[in-house]
């Protein structure tokens, strides 16, 4: 399986794009909030925004991403924010776009962790897709992980299993247990 994954970096690229999400949540660049409604300032909690459309462009890093969420709550000290019912689209230069939807996300600036939960569904322009319930990304360590079931689909294969660990810096991905891999040989040799 390791040799197979090494040859299939578009799949790993999908995982790397998840990492970009966290990296650019705190990075510099052109940021535009195109529409939002201040719902309320919650005493002791922070600022709550409703129906947010947030665009971030970073020409130095060659990426643009857009976050749409039904609600975002920024902590009072601005060290974290929580978003609900989100769609995130990442558009790196010269690479396929990636889109991720889910129910809830929480980003912690101090630890560099992005915790995504609930009906996670991601797909890319080059035909890769993953489905899961939970992903934890530590941008500082370059690790992406889950202990929940995960399904990964590609143009000629799909992999299911429980638990995943990805070392994004060394470009290694491992499904931890109950692994099933199905190859479409006809599509593989086309």
C-alpha cells in the first residue's frame, strides 16, 4: 500500500489541501469579508457573526480560499473561532481546487489546531473525494488525523478504514485499521 500511495500523490494532495486550510486561516494576505451580519456580541464569549462569506487571497503563497458559514463565533481574546455549517473552497495556483463541507469547525491559534466535525465531505477538481466525521489538523506539526471511519475515493480506487494519520511534511498517509482497498483495473490502465 505504501508504494501505491507514493505513486498516487493527487490523493495525498487532497490531504495537503486540508493542511493549507489551516495554514491560511492565520496567514497574511488580502482578506475580504463580502457579506456578514453581526448577530451579537456575547458577554464573556466574543463576537458572533451570521451568514459569513470570507475570502482570503495570498499572492505570495499562490492561494485563494473562501469560507462560507452560517455562523462564526470568535473568542473574546481572538485566540480561537468556531464556525457552523461551512463550505470551504481552496484554490491554489497551478493545482486543482479543493472543496470541503461540514457541520462544525474550531480553530485554535495558540496550538495551530483545526478541529473539523460532522458530515465532512471533500472533493477536488482532479476527481478525488473523502468522507468522514472528524479530522484534526495540527498545522505546526504538519499532522492530520482522525480516529473515526474514513472513506477516500479516487478515479480508479477507493479505500475505507477506521482512523488515519498523515504526516504532511513527509507526505505519508496511513489508514490505521479495518482497511479495505478496491481498485478498478480498467480505469487504472486507461
